[in-house]
């Protein structure tokens, strides 16, 4: 059994302190240990990152030099990404086909932001004052704290780390205590790619013991967090004490709005991928199916026909279609929400707690509820599991009202062959991302982020590096300053 230790100042630290077991979700058995870091470790990691930001190899790099480092990392990832696959699966149980799909393209995120770094330049500013010019200089914040979740640790880390480094910051990463191994293995590859000490540090442990200490540290200058809305509130509160800006990508309860003029086969595929890929453990999971009443029975019949035979199994087996949930506490939560929905009167058309009986590990299969009222917990609260709730509508206005009746606003899907109607509905939906006739796309050029309790700020997109930069306005007078007191 391997023990993973903190990665600080370019090396794995010796560790004699407490550890946290990492459990393989497919077996329920411990497979590794991670260091249980504390506030003193947080202080050391932040101070090391701050030194690297102010002096040494990282501080001396130009934007071109930082781009070269990111390209070197991309080269290593392109050649050796398979080294990262098994540690992530052993931690969070995601299917190997999904992890391979993510990691085979992981290098492209770092390559993209290397190119963006090369575009950084001072910005000319217009002003109306005679004899004075002003220029905006783009300045990194300093130490950035990046807190990542357990569902896709390295993919979501790329969205934070690549633009933060491209901008010239140093970064201290706190991965979820439920899934830290792949991030530490990634740090090893970054070091081998030539990243200087202190540019990337990784601390593991519980949020209340080390995560909060990182966010509250007086040398922390920026925080970026992906996780639950409850976690986001804690992070925002902690960061506010030192007036530290935060970017929060939080939960979702995303609607899939299906009109009767849709391409039914395409829609079924989209709804299935939106909720049952990754076992629903994704912030953009399309967990609320809002379908026009005239096609509801046909659509539900197709979904059940496709979902029932999906094969659960070992996530390391490429033939597996249903992998386990990521950890035991989450299994208990999802199971409890399914049971509460039954008690509340929702009709369970497919019960994923029954279809996986006899399996070892943290399994729940596809679950579909009909006759769900809008006041039920299963409709209003994020499950973060393979649970789909169905409601019907008659009119376009009713569909929009149902879709927007949520505290969240991260993503939404629209399925219709009427392009004008789809565009109208997209404009009316309160979601940071709206997909029309497809779902789950992500690209470095398109922003990700939510409305309402799904968070604030955006990751990726054309302003991704700007999120990790501050503007310093430099004014220059070209004529003598007149005597202010003649």
C-alpha cells in the first residue's frame, strides 16, 4: 500500500504524521494512504509558493518562458498520460473508458494556455486628458489556492492550473481527500517536465484542517474552487476575511427540455449521456427531464429500454457501463435521497438500488422517477448521482418556467428541430451554459460557470487568463506639470 505525501518545493516531502485511507469504490477496500496535512503544512506550502513567485526560477520567467514550461508539460502528458489513469480510477471509481477519454487529451488544455500566455501584452488605455497617456499592465496575483473535487480531479485542475500558471502565478492545490492520488502523480510529471520548485505545490487532507488554512493564509491572493454549494459558501466566507477574490464553480440541477418536434433518437442519447455518464457525478448532470406531454410515454419507454441493460462492473474493465459511486458517504447520501423520493410519492420507474444488489462496492444503477412534484427534494436538491426526475409541460412558457424553477443555474439542454424556438428558449433559461441538440461539450475557448447558487466567475473561455491577472494602470505625463498653486 502506497503512502502519498505532500508535494512542496519540487519534491515529495517526508511524512511521519497522520494519514487518511483512500478506498477503492469498486471493492470497498483501502488501496493507499494520503497525508493528513494541517495548518502548519499549509503555512509552509504557501510561503514556499510565495518565495517562488517573488524570486528564483519561476519569478524570472517571461510570459514566453512560462509558455515554454506549459508546452514542455504538455509534451510529457501527451506521451505519459496513461500513468495517471489507474490512480484516478482507484480513487474515484470512474470508468476507464471515460478517464482515458479525458486524459488522452489532457495535454491540449496546457498547450492552449501556453499559446494564450504568448499573447499577453500591455493594454493601451484611452483617456481624454491632454498630455497624458496610460497603459494597463497585466500583473499576476501571486499565490493562487486551487481546491478541486473528487469527480474529475485532473480535468478540473487543468481548467484552474493552466491559466493561473500562464498568467505568472504560483499555485497551491488542495485536492479532495477522497481523490488525491492522481493529482500527486501529476505533480511528479510536472516536476519532470521542468517546472521549478514552488510553482506547483500540492497538499492533501481535510478541508477544515488544511483547506481553510490555505484560503485564510495572509499570503494567499486568489482562490478558485469547484465543489458543492455548501463548500463554496465556506470558501467564500473564509476568503472574504482577507478580501481575497474567489471563483466558485458549484452545484447544479440542470434541466433537459425535450420538445415534441425533437429527433427522438438524438434526444434519448443526449439525455442518457447527460445523466448516466460518470454515474451522474458531474456538476452539469441533466437530472431534470422536462418533456412535452405528447411524447413523454414514447421518450420514457426508450430511456428505460436503453438504461435497464447497462452493465455494472469493475471500472478498470473497458466493457463496464456502470461504475461505482466515488465513496461510501456519497453512496449513503444518494441512497437516502432515492428512498425519500419514494416516501414523498414519486413513482420509481427504474430503481438503481435494486439492479446492483449483490455487487461489492459502492454501486447504484440508473434510476428514473416519474410523477415528481416541484416541491420534492429529489427535484430541488442536487443528487450528484444517476437519478433522473421527469416532469411534463404543454407550452413553451411552461417549459421555461419549470426549467428556471431552481436555486441552481449551471447548465441546461434543449432538444428541438425548430431552431428559432430553441434559440428563444436558450435566451430565456437562467443557466451559464445552454446546449442545443447535444450535451456535455467542453472546450478551452468556451466559458464554464453558473448563475444563482451554481457559483460566480467563469473558468475557461477567452477571459480565462484574465481571471488570474490584475490590471495596473501606469500614467505618463508628456508635458510639464503646471504649478497647482500659482
